[in-house]
C-alpha cells in the first residue's frame, strides 16, 4: 500500500470557490485508512479509506449546511493526491491535496 499517513493540505474547487481543509490520515493494519478533514466549517470523519495501487477512495459525511455524503476518488503520487470529490446531486469537483512537510 502506498503511504497515506500524515497531514495533507487539501483544496476542492467548488461552485462556492476554493474550499481549503486539512486531511489527517492514518493507515490501519488491514490496509484501509481513516482520519479527519478539518476546515473553516468544522471537522468531519474520513471513513472507508482504501488505497489500491495508486488509487485512493474515501468517504466523508457532511452535516453543515445540510447532510450529504462526499466521496473522494484520486490518484496518490508521492506527496500529492489529485482527484475529485463527488457530492452526489451537486456533481463532482476537482480536488488536490499536498502532504505537509
């Protein structure tokens, strides 16, 4: 499994502009990962994290401004993740994350 552990500066390009947050991710013994995503509107858990080759998937449950499941899909390349956040009815938005030094 590619190294996912650490803190990541994340930026999602949404219709409301750039949404910046910090992902804190920790791998588990079974090969999955979990963590938190903290930003200006609060914090949410990162769940169902998987790294398959260089592909990363995970979910987050947004509660503010209304409940919504967010699905992350991306490609892990060293200290960078590039991909999308799928919001369901509101579409997919580009996202990038860079591991903090």
